[in-house]
C-alpha cells in the first residue's frame, strides 16, 4: 500500500510518499513560498539525493498538482501512475473537541473541521486547501485527517480548563488543547518499544523541543497534561514565541506600545522567545555558539530556555507522582547535547542519573542515562509523517 502524506501550511506544502509494505520513504520534499515570488520545491529521493526545482506556485492546488507531477516524473519520479497511490493522509492542526482520533475525511468531517478554523486561523484553512486540491485532482481518492490536538483530548478538565468565566468555554471553546500531538504519540509509543516496556503502568514525560516546543505528561500511554494551550503560544520558551506570560503583562505592554490584539499577537508569536531575548537569531545553534563566545544575552536566553523545560519536567513528575521515562525529540531535542545535559542536571532527586558520554549522540535512538538510573532518559527521533501514514493505512484497512 502506498500512502502520500501532506502537511499544508500557509505558504508551504511538505510531502512524503510511503510504501507501507515495509514503511519505507519512497520520496519526500516540500514546496516553499506558496503564493509568493521565487517559489520552489525541494525533493529528496530514496537514495538520499536532493534536488531543488524553481516553479511558480500561486496557490495550494497548483502546488499539489506539481508535487503529483514530480511523483511520476520520468527522471526523478518513483511511481509510473498516480493510481498507484492508495490514499492521502493529512496533518490537520486544530480539531478542537470534535476529534480525538484520526478520521476519514468525509464532507461531514470537513465541515466540522472548518468550524474549528477560528481556533487556528492560519493553519486550518491551509490544511483544507490541501484536502480540496487532492479532491480536485484525484476525485474519489480516500483521504484521512490526523489531528495535532487529538492525542491531548484525554486530558482531564482540571488540566485543560482555564480559570476564567465558564461561559467563555461554553460559547467559544476557550480551553487548553495542546499541539505536537502526533509527535508526542509517536515517541511515547516508540520509547516503550525501544525500552521493551509496556505503556500501561509507565509514567513518561515527552519533550518535543524545536523552534516550537511542548512537553506532555503521558500516563499509561495517554496524555494527562501538556504545555501548549488554546494556541501554540503557551508553555516553553521557543524560537520566537514567549511561552508562559502573565496576562497582566500582556495588557500592560499593549497600553505602553499602543498595540491592538493583532499587534500584540505578532509580538508574542514572532518577536519574542529566544529571538526576543538575544535580539537576533531564533536558531538554538546560533544561540549556543554566541553563548560559548560569552555574549551575555545569548547566555541568558539559553538559561531561560533550559530552565523552562526543566520546570515543566518537574511539574509533570509531580502531576503523575513520579516519572519512569523522559524522552527528548524534535530538532533541538534530538541534536543539542548541551540542552539535554543542562536540563537533566539537578533531577537526581527524581531518580535521574545522567551519563554525559552516552549523551554524545545526535539524531539517533539512544539511552542517555546511566545503566543504574532509576529513570530512563532517551532520545527518540520523531516521525510524524510515518504516524500519519500508519493511521491512514489502518483506517482504510
């Protein structure tokens, strides 16, 4: 069975074609700058070869159409006919309370998903464009939606409710939803396989640390709390997002700078976080290099970044009455050795015994705690696309 995975953003389309007989990636890539000048598509072939192709992509339908043409291209294509594709799995960002699992995308489902768009005004409409593009180009092809928020729908009300007037929840759905759910679900399951343990009875904290980051408390294989909220702004210090901030500070800044709601949202989402502290790059590799060179604000940004991660780990260990496994994943989590080391220092009281030598790994599955550590600390590279492809295959079967 061949499954195409699409992840449509506001100005990008990521894709991967899987042969689910052996779960191999036949080809992958992404269209960048959709709707903008100088658009292009990056393609990675199964042999690792990479190509970049300039192509005008005024909107998502054209982008999906061009990706389809590349899949069957005589030189770089991997299939002879589009009919070889059995289904398309889509990353869908915000399913609200309507979706707690992946579903086949019927007209009824799409209507319900569209009703969640005010919760994710940039992401959900882009997701829908991808679905509609496939419908137009390949009518009748089965499509499946895999929701970023679904894994977190097992949170109890005490964890997801905000202490604001209850009618705001009833009328507008204002509550904590959480994101990166597909990644947290994948790595929590994979960590159990890797360690040879069962999800039942296991207290796990999964740390998806990238330019955007979130942490989840996973008990018996189910999420009971996560750091992101109504939007991806809440929680950790991120590349350009502030993470947790006093609501009073928000209104104070609005008044001082004369900002409206959109202006304040732009400041907190795009001009804050690590970039806001350093006044420069949001890339943790740049920040780490600057901190090593003794740049004070880079040192501060790094300390804040690490501290917030450690604080959430401590909070979720308290929420679960302990922790058995801590997982690091995503771009920074899988690759920044110093972050994992600094976060785990001081967690000995929880049962963490760290091993700096084992921690000297990047982008591969590894146990980075000592052999006699009560708490296992592991690195598990995330694979959200494979999770989407697997859900799509299982639903069709």
